[in-house]
């Protein structure tokens, strides 16, 4: 059996003296593992680094086998990521999230979002907002999508500034103000607005709190898991950094 696909390298594990088991997120075949013969050599070593985009050919005798990857580099961005703590934490966080998905289960929307984030990791606050969006998309892919399009109480589509922790639905200012202490804040960048102006730290904090709340409730706690440590490190890195709150057009 054989197929060819684009992929992003997530992780690596030594296999024998010179080979590696590569974990990648593919565009059309989901999160996938495969053996790369000679993966620790001079030619493939720089290509097989987390965060790099590659083209892979997977071959195996049977579908259920681990199989082997033949790898060619497409975009080698790992060297630029390694100098940024924020970038490394973001990549580690996203990789941990992707491991919540069944192996070999296609999720092209998450692949595209991951690719977009990797292109913006040099802009920490833009990357952070995209990580929150990734987590919201992950919830949707796992069957726990939030409805942020209209008010759960009135059906209104304007001034949606809260989210109900019970239903995961948006709530308008008018309907939610009397109960705001029980509701989660909804940042504008998750409410159909682009990131067209500098992001306040409060908005990012609200975004991470919102996505983290539902990830813990619906996905992690039932599996006896916690949010990845890299996620808290990412938030701290952005909060303590000196980079400006850059806009995303």
C-alpha cells in the first residue's frame, strides 16, 4: 500500500542505530507515524525537525502496519522557531492537542490551521489568538463545538460578549448582564471579528480561559488528562514578553 501527502513534523523517536519514527500531521491522512530509514543522518536530520513542512510517501504491506516514510523537505522553518520560546511552547501545545485525535483520522481543517499558526509564530500575540482558535476548532472536530453565532436566550446576533458555561452558546450583553458573574467572557476575535487591531491582554486571557474550560470539561477530564504544561508556559511567555500586540490582517 502507498500514498503521498503533505505533512508537518510533530515529533520524533529514535529507532535503531540510524532511523527514526516520525510523528506527522498530514493534510489528508490525519496524524500518522512511520519509520524513516536513515532519519538521523546528515541529509534527513535537518528536514525531520518539529515544525517543518514535508512531503511524505508512506508505504506498508498492510494498512494496519506502521509502515515507512520517504521524506522530502518543503518548508524548513524549524531553525527560525528554535530561537523563540513562545514558538516552541506553541508548537508543543498544538502537538499535544493533536494527540487527542485518533491516529490516521483525517482533519484537514486542523492541518490548515496548524500551518497558518506556524507562519505567524514570529508574532507572539497573533500566534496566541490563532492557538485559541485552533482549540475551538479542535472542540468542533471532536464533537463538542461551541455556538458563538447568536444569543442562546434571545437569538440576537449583536453584542455577543458572553458564553454560557453550561451550553457553550453565546449570550448577548442585554441577556447576560444580570448573570455575568456566572458566564465566560467572549473576546471579539472569537466572535466573527478578524484580528484587525492590537489585541489586549485581557482578550487573550479570556480566549484561553474559554477554550481551556471546554477542553477540560469535554475532552481532558473524561480521559483523566490535564491541559498540557506547554500551554501554561505559552501563556506566561506571551504575558512576560516584550513583543508588541501585533495585528493580523
